[in-house]
C-alpha cells in the first residue's frame, strides 16, 4: 500500500469524530519529508481548538499508524 493511501485511510477513520462536531478534514498532499498537508472545513475553520485537534489527534495518530509521516500541516 502506498503512503498516500494509508494517510487517507487513517483520515477516513478520524473523519466521523470531526463531522460529529460539524467539521471535516481533507487530505491535500504529502511531501518527501513526510509532511502531510490537510484542509479543514465546517466548524473546524476558525475553531480555537483546531491546532490541538490536529497536533494531538490527527498528527499523533498518523505518525503512529503510517510509517514515514513526520508532521501534519493545515493549509487554506
């Protein structure tokens, strides 16, 4: 399985929790250093807790489950 597919599969597992609170996350890309770029939607946009959600939730899970992921960055 390629790394992009693995990242998308993990994001698909996280997505229902974000959607329950009115938000969502979408995979944008991954670079050669393992940085995953995502876009957030809905209630996540402008939410004061999004940085914590991304770093402590999404990033932690991706690093644990997908070999090669080093960081998650939110893009506009």
